[in-house]
C-alpha cells in the first residue's frame, strides 16, 4: 500500500491512502483511494499516514465513517438477525433498539467514536431489571462484534466491559415474585373454569405442563394424545394474525409432557365445544388444527377471525389479568404460570431432573438456578422424611 500527504492549509492535512484497484458496477477496475483529514504538524501527519498504511497492509484498516450507533444497530438487525434468528428474537431485539437505545444519548454517537465509558453511562441510567439490562448489553455487544468483522470499527468496546450489567448467579429474579401458592392456583383455575371451556383448558394446561405462552398458542390437536394423556411440544407460535407462522420451541428441544387426568378432562370438554363452534360457523371458521383458537370473545378487530391463533402478546391484558382479578389473588406475569408449575412440583418432592425435562430446560442446573428459592423447603422435607427410612420411626 502507498500513501501521500497534501496540505489543505496551515496545520491541516489530507492523508491520501492508495488502497489498490476495485471493480466498479460494470466490472471495470478503478483506483480506490481514501482521503482522511488530519490536524497537526507535518511530522504528526506523516506518522499517522504510516500507521494507516501499516493497518491497510495488515488487513486491519477501518475506513473513517460517520454512521451512528443507532443506524448500525438497525442495519445489523435487518441484515444479521431477521433472516437468521427466530421472529420472536427479532421482535425483542427491535423493541430494545427502538424503545430504549434510540432514546438514549449514545444513539447518535458515531460508531467509531463509541467508548466503553459511553456504554457504562448508559447502563448506569437505563431502567429495568438486571436481566433486562443484560439483554441490552447482549444486543450491543453482538452488533459491535459484527461491526468489527465488517471493518466498521477496530475493536468491540462492549467486550470485557467493567461496568456491564450482571445478574446475581444462582438466583432468579422473577420466579419467587411471580409464583402462586397452591391455594392461589386453585382459586385462579376456579375463575378460569367459570369463564368457559377454552379458558379452563388453556390455563389448566399452562399450570399442569409448565409450557411457555408461545408453545401453548402453537399447540396442534395432532400433537395431543388424549387417550394416553400426553402432549408433544414440537413448535411454538411465532406470529399470529391471518397468516400465522410457527417455529421450533425455545432451544429447538421438543419434549413430551404427561398430563393429569383433570387436565385431560378439561381438554376433552374444550375440544367438543370447539368442534361445535366450528360446525355452526363452518363458512367463516379458519380451521388450522390448533388447540387454542379465537372464539367470539377474542374477536376485537375486523381482521380477527374465528379459528385464528390466540393473540399471544395480548393474553396478559385481555384475559389473564382479568381472571386473576376475578379470583381475588395477586397479579403475576403470565410466565409466572410456568414458575408456579415448577415450584409446586419441587415442593411436593418431584425430582429436579424430572421438572427440568417437563419445562424443556437444557440442563438441571438451569432449573436449580431458577428455582433456588424452593431448595430450603426441599432440604427440610428431606430431613423430615429421612428418620423413617433410617430408624423405622416417624419424622421429627
């Protein structure tokens, strides 16, 4: 690589870097030069030019650019995330970028001027739980990693950041707060049953199986074996509406869950009621073969049709919260149904590895970390039961 200097005026220089020849749109080779403005003495300009030539020869040269952090995040989201990741991941990342990072001071910083101190200041003022801020950091770090690969920046300033968000290891923030007792779960199911067969089956299955919201909304009758009392969770709803899309469950780990007789009975009653609704409205009913589909009460806009998947993103506001209020119990997140299922199973002595399989966790450690609040009760139960096995008597 070669380079030259051209003085613009006193103390200002143009560093001209010759980057060789590149083909244009028509395939004709044309000379590629990069002009970099520099302020300082001639000696300093020569030293800077030497550094640029060395970087170009070593393949680490990054062309100066004014693209901002928010512009790069949007470009990265559309080019790297949307085509390759699950729609739910794309939607979540987009929400973080547009609803949080876009409104922060760092958004309009040129990407090449971004420093670790800028990110630490952002994390220090951003609102949200540690888990939420960790996701913000993940988005920024991954986007900057791609920027380094594409020669947009020289280093990833989000790597090895001292002030990055951290979650306390071995504990879950949501599980203890968003979990019902057995009595609260029973009161909620009573309210759900009073709201109709579909509500009873949907929330009964949620509490029994510990399935995620998307897995419940994407469940097909073909994957339900009522005779054996089992469901096969092989997909989740990724996008609802008139043209729903489905994808593999989280972690791409299908699983089979055995259900209680009570839940099977609720599903049978719901299936019969759904079949009646379908027959009475067969000219307008969208038969997609899904277990939980929109009924008359779920049609809120002109685009809503009978038989479409339930609106997963609105379940909390439109159904779940109302039933919680009707039951007279405290409000928790919808995901708390999953926490409640796991917690109650562990409290009655179900082995941790069985609970992990039921929830679809990648390993037992994930279950132990998430439900660490249950472990003291499990230890006490073990201590109470052990004397009978060792001494043939009752517990303490």
